[in-house]
């Protein structure tokens, strides 16, 4: 699909995130301005053939800047030389969004894309927070303020979990759920980490000073298993973390890029997972979730959010 020329807000209909045909033809409402007095929160957004979704997603992300008063929100797109013109779409959007950045490179896997993006962001933007997010609309941008708010409250790592109580995961097919739940159990068993409910989640907010302690060495993996390896590395370095429910709607654009090679790499990676230096203790909290108009989350839904700190 060719790149669209404009961008409008995505609306919620029937509990799903839905997009209107739109483009980047005019300056969007709530257009952010650079503020040197604010700390930076940078979203790393890996892409491959996302020309259909990117023009619809970016306006939603930057609209959430209005709900994050403590940080200046930036987006770094890490494109693996997408043949569908994703990079061109991002370059078009950069004329309107001064906080949008793009780096391109050879397709080597999700883990390599994240490592390139994190290294670039840390070196050029000096962010306070790094966020991980997918570009296929299964990660709701309206949760971004909640991720940042929890990190502002003292957590080093906030995880969007598909498997905490009360989460709607209609977009997760039974075989993908089996793989994700089974993968989480294996990661916890092999690594000895605390009882994280979703070790393969790709929607997270991380304090940058903790990332600086991580060792992106030879066993940090190239593909999707990077997510579980990175989680264990963060916990090994003392991350105090919280999990929030991540509603998982049906995929609107693109398709899963999980390959057989990724599955094999995940199994091999289990034997090289970082292990926490000390056992962790868990405290159970029961906060009230905010209502998100873009996902099927009931207002004032009580849920369990685990906060965990290294002894």
C-alpha cells in the first residue's frame, strides 16, 4: 500500500482500535513543541513493512504528549529497509513532527533493531525513559501516560501484560497464547526471575539509567527472544517493576513476523538468560485502572499490579 499523505486520530469502536483513511497533509491538533526544560521519554518503534499503519499510529502517539506533563515524548522509528516504503512515510511525517526520528538498516531481527535503536537514542537524545512498542495497533497508545506515571512513582520498569487478571486478549490466537504462556513459564524457570506474568511482552517503559547497566553481549539474541533476555537482564540489574493489564485487540494491519528460526533461538537463549543476583520479594497492589477509550477496559476495573523490588 502506498504511503498516505495525512494523519487523523484513531477512534474506538466496539472495543477495538480502528483507523480512518487519513494522512499527514496538515498540522495535527495538539502539535507538540520542543521543550528543553523537560526530560525525554523516547519510544523505540521497530518497523518492517508498516507503511499502512505508521501514518495512522504516529498522530495517536503524539496526541498522548498532552497527557504526559513530566516528559517530552519522542519517537525513534527503526526501519529495516522496508520494501513497502515505510521509511518514506516516516520521512514525510518528520516534516510535521520535530520529535520524530528515523534510522534505517539491514533486516537482522527484532533484537538487533532494538539494540540499534536503544544505542542511538541513548547517544543522541540522553532520554530519562525508553519505551518499547509495536507498530501494528495491538499496543494502545492511550496506555503511554500510565507507563510514564508508574516510572515517575519509582518503578524502573513497567510492563504491559496480556495475562494479568482482567485483561482482554481477543487478538491473541490460542496457539500464540500457548506459546506466550509457555514461554513465560520457561523463562521464569530457567532464569529464576520473580513471577512476571508476561515475559515476552513488547510494550514496556524502562528507566534509561538502568539500561546503561545492561550488558548487550553475545547472548543478547537477534530475534524475538530479545524481549525475554532483556527482561532478565533488567531484573538482574535490580529493576523494580510493575505490570499493568495490556488489552490485546485483533491485529488491524500486517501479520505476525515470528518465524521458526525465532522459536529455535528462543529455546537456545533459555540456557543463556541472565539470572538475578538475589531473590526478589513481591508486594500485591490493587489500584484502579483508568478507562481507555480505545480498548475494551471497563472504567474503575480493579486488577492486580505486581510491584517487585530486589532485596
